[in-house]
C-alpha cells in the first residue's frame, strides 16, 4: 500500500511539474482588477502555443461589495492572430451573466448566446469579443488591429463593431526609470470610450473601462500597479478632451441672449407666465418679463420659445460620473447640475476641472466625497476605521473642494459620529447610506443630514407579510415624523429600484421610451436587468411601497430631492420625476425636487435653481408643458448652462445616441 502511495505521489509530482512548465509560459500574465481604485480581484491568462493555433485560457474574478463576479474564457487564434473560437461563461457584474460561444470556420461563424444558436457569414475584419471583459481578449483584439494595419473599424461577433484609435503616448517614471506607454481609445465595447495603455511590445498595461452595471473598472498589469492613480487622472482628462473640439459648435457662447415667447415656469410657486422673455448677459439672468415689456438689446442672440416652456436647468442629486460621456448625456437631458455621490478622488477632481476650465462638456458638479469602513463589503480606497483615519479623510475632501461627505455601508457606527462631527466643524453636510448594523434613526442621531435611497426609510417602517408597508401603523407614522422633525433630506432614487425589480419579460420602453435611441452597449446593459416573472411578482408590493413612500414623506413636509443613482444616462432623471407623479405628487411638485429644492439643500439657491434676475443662466427649453404632463420634460429642445447654448441632438450624437 505504501508503495502505491509513493508511486502515486511520484506521478502527481511529474504531472505538477509538467503543468508548471506548460501553463506558465513567458507571455502569460495577470491583471489586478479595481473599482473605485480598490483592488477587488484579478484576471490571469495562460498562453499555449501549438503548430496551428494559439490558445488563451483566462480566469477572471472580482468580488464587488461581497458579491463574487467570476468568469472563464478561452480564446483561440491562429499564428497570424486570425480568430478561430471564443468561449466565455460566468458573470460580468453582480447583476449580469454571460454564456457565449463563437466558432469561425470557412468564412462562417457558429454562434451560441445563452440558449440561442445560429450561424452567420463572417464579414471581413471580424473578431469575437463579448464586452469589456476579459481584458486579455481586448489585448489580442489590439494585436489583430495592428496586424491589419489599424483599420478604422472592426466588426465584432456576435454583433456590433469597435473603433480603435491611437491617441498619443505618455511618458511616466517606473522604478526610477523613464517609461513610454502607447495610449489608445476603444469605442463600441462599452458605452463611450475605453482608455488603454500598451507597451511597445503590444502588451496591455492598463485598461480603464466600465463593467456591466456601468461602474468604472480598471485592469492593471500586476508589475505596473503603482502607476494606476496617475493613469486614472489621465483617463479623466483625456476622456474630456475627446469632446473639447466639439465644445465650440455644441455650446456656443453669446454675450447677450434673449429667450422669447415661451411659458416661463416659476418653480417656487408652480405657476407659469405666458409670452415671457428671459434676457441673459454674460451668463447671468439680467431681466425677465413679458414680450413687449422687456427691451431686447441690438445684437442679442434670439431664441424663439413660442409654444414651449422655459424651466431652470434640472438637478440630479444622486449621480456617479463614471465616465466623460455622462457630461454630454446629462446636458442633453436638460440636467445642468449634478451631485456626484462618491467617486474616485483623482478622477472626479480631473473631470470637474476639465468642465469648469472649458476643456470638457458637462453639468456643474457638486462633489460628495465617499468614506467607507474596512471589511468584505467595502467600496473604494478611502476607508476609515479609526477616529484619526476618519478626520484625515474628511479634511482631505474639504481641502480639495468637496462640499459634502458621503458615508457608505461598512462604516462602523462609532465612526459615523466622528465623520459627521468633523464635517460639520468644517462646514460640510453629510449624506449617504445607513451603514450595516445601524438604523436610519441612529445615523441621523450621529449627525447625518441626508440619506440616499428610499430603502432606508422603508426598512424602519411597519411591513406586512407581502413586504408592503402598512403606512397607518404607529411604527410607520413615527418613522416619518422622526425624519421630518430632524429635517432629514431624502433622495429616494425610486427609478433604480424600478429597474432592478422589474419583470425582465416586460417591455422596457415602458420604463424608458428612448431605450432604442441608446447606444447598443447601453441597450445590452439594461436589457436583462431585473427579475424573472415569478420573483418580480413577489417583490412588486415592496417596490410599490417604496414609490408610495415618496408621497407620504412629501405630504409630511420632508424635503425630497430627485436623484437617480445612474440608470439610463440623463433620461433617468425624467423617469424619476414621472415616478414621483405616479406616486401622487403634482408635476410642479416633482419639478421642484429637481430645481430650487436641491439648490436650497446645497445652499446654492441664491445663485441657481430658479429663473430669477441675478442668478446663473442655467435654463432648459421644453417642447410642451410639463406642468400639465410631466413626461413632456423629456422633450428638450435647447439647453443653456451658464449662458452657453447647447443643442441636445448634437450632444447626444457626441456620445453615441441615435437622436
């Protein structure tokens, strides 16, 4: 028996040694994966070279806020980098899966996507790729592009096309020595542009992309990990510069602008004045009044708003500016101000600097700096588990122009108070999640001024067996009273719950009528987001209660501000307001949650938030009357931000929308 065990051990050793020799060739590699700069996983690829083919076996996995996102893939190409086969299976985000196989033989592709199988002719310049992940496939895609003399476009299987462009080089210092990296942009795999850096040998060094739930994700070849913060900041700057050339024709500057003939909406009173004139000079509202009563100076840029409504620029109080493309998308929807509720420190600073400096296109950005605690569900690299860490984090945000602190889910209860005390000492307010182990009342008692997401209100109310809220129960009544008595501001983000809990078999255009105007990668992103019919039916009472909670809070005098937590770029704010009206608010009340109310909450109502003399000229002109039908707010014809005129059609086209 012992002899057999020794023989087995010897054979096992031989097998292990053989695997070590064949599975770790020189050109294999590993990328660290990051979200909010936090190292959350890795991708390792193994290259096997044969006489007629090169095989890439890929293991990809990250853990995002406690949820594993594993993926395996195998890519086969011939020695000339012509594709033969791609097999990919697993998860692409916490909420999405993939199971594809593409085999190319004799000019024909056999394609299986989930349970659907078909064949199609392979067009010239075609390559199989299934999205942003794994990064190894993108590395080989770039090699294919180079082999074919860098064509303008490459067809992708199972559908779509990508465009790869050389955009320059970056000189960095690595291990005390100069390092030159080639910079590329890739568009067509995700919404907008991926930023990619390679070495002179064609190896992928860094890929900054977006995962399948729209969050920014970075892949960094392991030896170069220390360069990631620099490349994140560069990605923000370069991403904005891609739109800089379009700034002049898209956002024209005129010293004098006269908007005439429209219905001027007073968001303070919820009424409108017909045949109005708004006179703008040097980006400031100089005069408002009626046609014939306001003298329009010679040479003023005239905008005819007859039959239309003139509103203040809209606010999204729960944004995550994950990529430069959000800038034009927001403006195209009439959103001129956003509160960024947590981002990578260097990235959002660079994005805001580019917009404010006229080197990018986008809304005004109010920065809320995110702080999380340490642990398996943590998000980002700015984490605080001690009093000293908390104070240091708050101080850093204050020094860098952040106007608010956002608390995330893993912050320890004792540290919540430390963060709030330091923020208040510095004149900052505090918003965020209610951390694990705490209830809304405890967060507020610790100093939180605002709370993100209606779920935290729902969680402290009395619920029935079907998970609907019993609003007339004493527990629910007391919860609402506590929020009102403590002047807590709520951004409900009802739309994100509608999207997450919807029946995936339902027509998605009921949520978003502009769905088919979205870029194809965004359509693919949202198509399968939701629940299967049986589960959707179970959670419907929960969702309906969340929506009704908005009306209950509003009627109790609680301050509600409209926020989206991303969703359909720009359009999600329209949907959020539609849901408030479905809940029982009037259109005027809903519009107020996205104009003067958030401006007042952020102490900016003397500067913006309504169309009044002396305020910043942030306006949106709407075809139709949203005070009668809130969905008319989708019909944006002109956007003015700080006196700069934008055409929403051109803005949308800049970022791949069809309209």
